[in-house]
């Protein structure tokens, strides 16, 4: 009976593991996103085959239907591993190539953690492929090992995604600060009577840059908390706070840009 029950709930356990926030992945280079989307598409196809075999097994419970269920279960576990592997590779690539993260110790730490999980998934896949005539119970034992790591993997995903977002915003904030410095130099080189209004606008820019920086700092503080959470509700709550902080930071930078344009036109 345990095996019947596990086959019924297997999909839900699988999807809970691979259903991570995906919006950030759209900024990846074409190859990583293509690899991930291809493997996810294959997972969906494999799942359809799995549910068909599962239903036949639960209905008829013949040796033939059992063999087909075993093969389908093996395939879905292997494909789940591939989805996770390509997802983590994409995260790893983006962590390495987000300019706002250059020199960050957290960046290197997460890349290392992702590398360990990628290696672990590859070893799990090798073990599954090495099995000859596995039973459903053999496959469920292997599947349980991944499911036992689900909270850990979700935490790693949220930590990586949030750090990437923070890195992108830090880069935008640094660009705004650099532009502000250039504009300040230009204002100081013109007559005092002409620069009065421009200096007022410059103060607004500096204030918006400052407010943006404070929101980024709040996001960074929250990002540190993600590693201390294990349940998805806690992870999602903190991740949402980080997104909110960064949206505010972005809005402040947009306001700063509007003033910078006015200054540029005034010059």
C-alpha cells in the first residue's frame, strides 16, 4: 500500500522541488535558458507517460503494468534530476556574470554550494542508470534522498536568485552614482548664477541615490536571513521582502534619472 500511495503523490513531491521562482531566469544568456527550458519541457512529457503508467498499474496491478510503472518512475526521477541540474547551472552562470557581484564572498559561497549540488545530482543519476531491474521500492529510496533535500535546495535557489537581483540593482546604483559625480563636476565648472537651480536638482539626485542605497542594504540584510530558513513559506516571505526593497530602490533610481536628465538639459 505504501508503494501505491507514493506513486500517487510522487508528482506533487517532484513539482514542489523544481518549482522555483523562474522570472529571473529570463535574463540569462540564451544557452543556459534554452537548456533549462528544454529539460523542463522533457519533464512535462515524461510526466504524462508516468501518470499513464501509474494509473494502469494502480488499476490492473499486473506484472506487465508493474514493469511499465517501474520504467516510467525511473525516467521521471532521471528527468527531474536533469531539470534541477540545468536550473542550478543557469543560476551558477548568472552569479558569475552579474557585474554587481564581482568580488562578493557570498557570490563565491553560493557558486560553491551550487557546484556541490550539481555534482550530487550527477552522481545520483549515475547510480540510477547503473541499476539493473530495479524495484519500485529501490527507486523510491533514491527519490526520497532528493526529497529529503528539498528544503535545502529551495533555500539555495532563493539565496541565489535574491543575490542576483541585488547584484543587478547594485550595478544600476553604482552607475547612477558615477553619473551624479560627473554632473556635479560639470555644474561646478559653470557660473554660480546659472548653477543654482542645477545644484538643487543635484541634491534631489543625491537624495534619491541615498534612498536607493538604503533599500539595497535592507535587501542585503534580508538576503542573509534566507540561509537560516528551511520552510518554503519563510523563504518566500523573505524573498518577497527583498523584491519589494529592490523595487523601491529601482523607483528611487528612476526618479534620480529624471533629475539627471533635467541637469543634463540644463547644462
